[in-house]
């Protein structure tokens, strides 16, 4: 009888855990959705992407007053038309609203590129871009 109760209890626990995991997966949304499918990392190209338009990040005021400085490293998906796809923070400096990460992503969203090329044809690729936040004396 105890074995039967234990089995039923474990089955109930497994069902509850499965339901919780499925609910979490249903709620998950990527932070940035690109217009194309996610580009696999490690795509080879003959010619790297070229920056056509660069926008510098706005230094967050609260962090300027605290004299914080540093670099946010972003991994960026550059699509075949040269636009920005997904952006991921590779190395964070200060996450959250009003932080360096947010300022870096907002600036990078405005960048434009000539896409990378492979065999003369444009290809989507991932690159790392440092965004430096430095105060002058």
C-alpha cells in the first residue's frame, strides 16, 4: 500500500513540474526578434561587415555622476540587408533600466552595415562589438 501511495505521489509531482516547465516555456519570448531566422554562429565569410552608420551611446546621467566607466561587449546579428537582427550582451557592465547595457543596445539598434559577403553574396553573421563608456577629465 505504501508503495502505491508513493508511486501516485511521484506521478503527481512529475505532472505538476511538467506543467510548470511548459508554462514557463509558453511565457518565454526572445528579448529581440529578428526579421529572419536566427543566424547560426560561426558562419564563414570572405569579407566582414562594414559599418555604414555608427551612433555613439548616450552616457547614463546617474552613472556619469558616479564616474563609472567601462565597456559593454555586445554580440550582434547582422542580417543580409545590413540591418541589425538580434543583440545579446556578451559582457555586461551594468544591466537593467538606466544602465550601460541598455544604453549600448539602444545605440547599436541605430547602426547600419554593409553585410558580410561570402562568394560575393551577402550573408548574415554574428560579430562582437565593444561599446565604450569613458568620461573625459
